[in-house]
C-alpha cells in the first residue's frame, strides 16, 4: 500500500503587528500559528513582541517629567550590584528609560510593572519596580547608594 503525501513547502513572510513588532508568519494564511501549514512561530516571535512593547513604553513615557509617586524618574542612572562573588565584580549599569507592564509570557516578571532599563552596552531589559527599589543602587552625586534610601530622601 502506498500513501501519497502532499509535500508542498510552505513559504514564510513577516508582518508588522499593531504594536510595531515584526513577526514571522506563514505566507499563505498570514498566521503566526498555522495548523494548515504546520508552522508555529509563536515562541520565535516573543522576543520581537517584547522588544516592540519596550519601545512603545519608551514612546509613551515622557522623558523629562515622568515621576509617579514612589518611582524613580526616567533618566535615573542605576546599578545592579554583582553578588556572585566574581573577582572583579561586574555590576549591571544602566539608565531608566521607561516604565511598562511586562507582557512577555516567558518572562518571570509577566504582569509586573517594570522599569525599562537601557544598559551601558545598549541592551534593553525590564526589571520589576519593587525589585529595583529593594536590590539596585542609584547614582547620586557620583556615588551609588541604595534605591530605598534615595526614595526615602525624596519622599520627605
């Protein structure tokens, strides 16, 4: 008995979503998850969607005046200390460039309000606001001091 299988190769395409992410889809149906073509680009597209959400947060955040009570201002220089024991330590240095709700379902912070932080190597990352306040340092007058102390100073 011989079974004939249609081995037509499906083509891929890219489209731009409403939030500005360029994602990969099947060309014929323009679907990210296409059962007809047996293609699934959802996991591959997560990074593009996450990056677009970060850029959208940057555009919607007013650079100079953003200051929600209890949050650091956009433009604040921050540092995550390196507690790994490495010699020499390599902290993460960056600048807060926005605030957003993390929507990346693969992120540990999905659903959390996060600072968007542009690191010195120009990479963008999100980190929960409360965790930055607990774990990170803020550059003030050339020195890094605990964020909680900075917030206490400016809330008085």
